[in-house]
C-alpha cells in the first residue's frame, strides 16, 4: 500500500462521522488505547482484522460509551462527514461462551451483566462490522480477562 490511504485509518462513529487516525499509531496501540471522535467525543478502542489475499485489513470501533462523554484518550481523530448515521440498536442478540443465547438491551452496553446459565460476568460492548456497519456484540469476561 502507498499514498495517503495507506497512512490513515477511517473509523465509522455512531454519530455518523468518520474520524481519521494515523495508521502507524493505531497499529502500535491496537486494542489497548482509547481514541475519541472529534465530533461527538465518544470513546472507543480500535480493533482490526488483518489483510487477506481477498481483501484489505479492516478496522472497526469497540465503543466504551453509548453516549458522548469526557475522558482521557490517546488521540482525537480528524472528522470527515459520513453519508448516514449509525444507530445504537435497542436489542442485540449474542451468545455466552457457555453457548447460552442472550438478548442485550441498549441500556446494558458497557455495563456488567451475568449469564443466567453459567453465572459468568459479562460486559457487552457495541461494535460494528467493517464492511456492512452491522452492529455486533463484543463480549468481555472481566473475571478471566478474556474476550
């Protein structure tokens, strides 16, 4: 890859904007540093799927907040206007690591909950697929430190 496109990463925020970040800094801090949208101030962690023979690497946000807030961040992005606004889904289906199928509600995104089957503590974070922008549940298990 070469040129300006290879040097930046564009993230689709819930507010509909596309903050742009330096690709090198994103890769160095992938999955651990907090970033912020300049338009709405939502904080997120950037996740990435490596490039394959069929396509390029894909980046997407894992939102730490379902509403804009203040907080420490690694870097704020430059904003480019998006064509449409992504909405926070009222309900989102997901599956616990024990196999129990669950339904998350918008009020619980980013908060601790428990699986009724195995009693595991779960934090459900809201993410979006890179290609389609479809909302997905990203699960954290704080007791084990795993995802």
